[in-house]
C-alpha cells in the first residue's frame, strides 16, 4: 500500500499478525496509533551513520509508547570511540524545548538548545569526550547511535540504542552480550547512577561491588548541580547481573560491543511507568531512603529562570487503590525532605509543588512519587479467633488478621502456640493461611490456642482461647458395677467405679435395666456413681448395665449385674403338724396371690439339743404343688424338734421361712 506523507492509512491486524512499513527515506516522526496493545520495532536494513561514513550496518530498536517517554536523560559516550556519538531527539508534543548541557574533563562541553513540534526530531553530534544532561519540558525520546568505523578508525560500526529516561530507571537488571562467532567482540556497558543512589558499595555487578572495580565516574550536571554519575565499564561475554541493594534505588544501563566493522547495542532495561503530563515535570521527585516510620525524598530545581520561593510538600496515606488521606503538609526551602512519624509498612503519595517568587506566587505543576515505609512487626494480635472441636482428636481454629493500623506490613505467616493444659506442654505451629487444624490430640482434653502475626518480625500473641476436644465415647466403660440388696423388697441400690479417662467431659451416667420375665427395658440418668431404683416389680429378675454420657453421645456399657426382687409384704403358710399312728404329717397352705410364683418349698427338721443347739435331722426340697409331707416314727422320736418350711419363688429368691417347735 502506498501512503503519501501527511496521510493516514488504517490497518487491521489479528493476534500475532505483523505489518511492515518501509520507505527509502527517514520515517522518524511517523505516528502509529492502535486501539489495542501492539509492539513496535523500528530500524534500518543497512545504513551509514552519519551518511557518507562507512560502513553501513543494520539498526533496530523496540520503542515504548509515547505515554512512557520521559524528559530527563543522562548520556555517556561510547567507550573506545574517538570522534563523536550521534543522538536523535524526537518530541512527543508541540512546542517542546530541549536543552543539551555537557561536561568535558570537568569543564563545560557542548551546549545547545532547540524547540521541536510533535514528531519533529533533531540529530545532535556529541564529542566522545562529553558527558551530557539532556532535558525537555515535555515528553521526548532519546536514541544514541554508534557512528561508522571510518569516522575514527576504531573497531566499530553503526548501532542504535534507546537511552532510558532518568525517571524510568530500574533497580535490577539481568543482561547478556552477543556471543562470538565469525566476529570477536569487545563488550561494554554504560552506567547511569543518580546522585541520591551513588553508593558504590551497595551496587553490584555479578556479585562484586562497584567500589571494588575502581571505575572512573564522571559527574553529569544540571544547572551546575550534579544529577547523575556516569561511567564506562569493560565486561566479559555472557550473562551480567547488575543491581542496587536498596529496593528504592534506581540506576540505568546500556550494553554494547564492537568488532571489526560490526557492533551491537541495546538498553539494559527500563520501567514502563505511565507518566502523566505533570509527572513529566520539573522536579523529578525521587525517594532515597525509608525506615519503618520515615521516608526521605529529594527533587531537582525546576528548569525555569524564575526564583523558587519555597516547596510545599503534601504527604497522603494510601488507604485504597482510589482513596488517600492527607496526613502531613509543610513547606521547605531545601530540595529534599525527611518525612517522619509515618506508619510502618504503609504506602504514601508524596506531592511536591514549587512556589515561585512574586506577587502571584506561581505554583508549578505538582509532582507525585509513591513511597513505602519499611515493614515492622505487628503491634496487635490477630482478631476474632474461633476454635471448634471436630472430633475426639482434632480442633480447628480460624481468625482475622490484626487490624490495619496494627498490621505494619504484609502478613506473611501466623505463628500458633498450642498448650496441652493436662501437662502444660506447648507445641509451635505456623501457617500462611488464616486457619489451622490440629490433629492427633487427646480426647476430652483442654487445649489453649494463642496466635501471632508475622510480617518481617513476630507481633504479640493473642489472648489464649481454650477448647476441649470431644470425648472418645468408645474409650472405656464403667467398671465394678454392683448392686444390693438381692431378693429383697427394698429398693435396689447400684454402685460403680468412676471412669479415669475423659472425666471432665462426662455429663452423667446412663443406667439401663431390663425385666427379664417381661422383656421391658428402662433407663435412668444420674450425675453420681450410684443410683437407687425405687420402682421395682416383685418377684422379677433385673439385668442392670451402666455407661458414661458425653456431649457427643453415650459411651460403651459395662458388664451386667443381675438383681432379683422379693415378695412385697409377708406370706403366711399356716404351718401345722398332725400326729399319726406311724409318725406325723406336716401341712401348710399358700395364699392364692403368690401360689403361681412359688417354684419349690424347702422343708427342714432339726432336733433341739440341750442348751438350745440344733441338730439337722432332715432337709428336703418339694415341688410347689405340695401342701403336706409325712415324717415316720423312726425319724420323729419323742424328742423336741424345730420344724421349718420356706418357699422359693420362680425368680430364685427365697421367701420368708415359717417354723414350729414340736415334741413327738
């Protein structure tokens, strides 16, 4: 597609499509606008820099969007070159004034200024002896070119590298060099270190501090004040790691290398912060130091011929992404300020406004920088701790973080102390979650839980929360179950030994009993280790068992004990004896109310000896149907006797014996 200068050509691309724009002339100043993110790469297949100086070589560079351009740049000449480096300045807005101020061996070097409209550019040839400060009052982009080898007969060739703006420097870089092949390269990097971060012992190249490298740094000045230190560094081939120990620090770098009529070069990297119109600005506010309750910021004087009366500093605490609160406001005549009495681990916006002398007290556009205080240990414990027993061997707890004002940073973990109150033994746990489950605990045991939050250090522990595990209802049954009296008309009393495990979880005991003859079952509860069963049925067999009761249910029952009830009230048998010619007859009668319950009778005959002693003569067991029994004369001689009859009931209980004294 042919496009004439000044016209617009729409192009629609799909994902991963590419589109080539080519022209025999210079395309600098062409505007490319896209409704979605794109990558834009510019260059030349083979060109002489400058025209007429051989040899040609290809140029290539990926350009950032205009919104990411800056306005302040430090430049360092390419090492080994003897003639000059070419710099191209492109304006991002109309009426952009650009000033170039250079230093040469500690003295003034090249100095020039010019005004550009949007898309216009200016090539500036800067001697290889000059270290420069280049600044625009609007967005600009700056590219450094290596000129052809024939410009100074030094091994080299053209390349193009974008120079990072000072306000887009980064903190750490991982770089690489072009490997040797047909050509052998000598490799270099140019360093740009703002004065506020010029701590050579804290800047490292491949693990070695710059202080140990004994580099030659040159001060790059703006309005007579040093802003950046620049240096040329010889490096070996391969991967290079450059970093500053302070995460707040910012440093810049480009990497390049030369061979015979060959070269390469590229920016080591840069931030792509989207800069607003005001942030392009005049002050260059930069954080330099932070503690857990203070930050230090510095800024440059505005590029203006008018005198600055003072600077107004606003400090705003960032509450949410879209909300901030003014916490400090003050003025100063310095170009730096240490802001104290801040909260640890917080984000703040610091705004600096230059107020000029004069009746109108003109205020230059405010510049804002984001700063963060260092984190410290929380000053408050986690909140709303709730623990629940899941089983006889586990407890789960959950909680909320400390309140925001007590957090003092990002909570990275929680430390938990679990105390077994039966032994006072403590165990330590940690988790990154806001909940934890403890397993393999003792049943029915009291545990204490205390929790602290950890940011960069451990905060205070919460008050202890106590939780008892559920009882193991299958653990044990009561032992030693016994009862009394047996075969009595009195109420039954049962006793058992208390459990020795899970004692504090016991809510009572369940006494269950069955009337064997009818199959009826009953259950009573008690808080004690004994019980009296009042409501009993006469002449019945009772089977008793007992179990402990817990919040989670009823435990296992004990071995059973059997008790029998007797007859309520006395039963008269009306025992009587009638002599016969051959001996004597015992006779008795049975009340109809119990006649069916009697199983047997036991008849006993004892001779009464001198002194009242008894001598057993006869004892027989008779069926329940008997009502008489004959004693022969041979057995019953004329002597005093004690005759006794006792009923035995169907449940095995004996009835009340009845006896008579008789002499045959």
